[in-house]
C-alpha cells in the first residue's frame, strides 16, 4: 500500500521516529490508527450515554404524566409539524 502525505505530516512522522519512541514510520501510523479507533469508540460511548440519558428523561416524563397520547396518524402528523416549527 502506498500513501501520499503532505510534507507537514511526513515531518511529524519523522520527528516521532527520531524521538526514539518508534522504530519506523509504520509504527507511528499503526499507533495513530489505534488511537483513531479508540477515539471513535469513545465518541460512540458518549453518544450512547447521551441517548440513554434522553430516554430516561422521556421515561420519567411519561411516568409523571407529561406524555402525549397519540391516537391517530393525524395526531402524530400534527406533533411532527409542531416539532419542525
């Protein structure tokens, strides 16, 4: 596989290797990809936590009687129209 890098990115990779933390550019790239995967997993977990919090809020509102009863498709359409505004 061949990858084209800007001169700035190439310099940054060379600096990492020259620092002694990595033996070669491939190790730098592999570590960066692992970091990217970890970051994506972290973002996914944050989004799930936020969704769970919103669901819990909705459930608490339903339990306390703040829910809206949807009896027909037109009621649902009206609700969506209201949300859009």
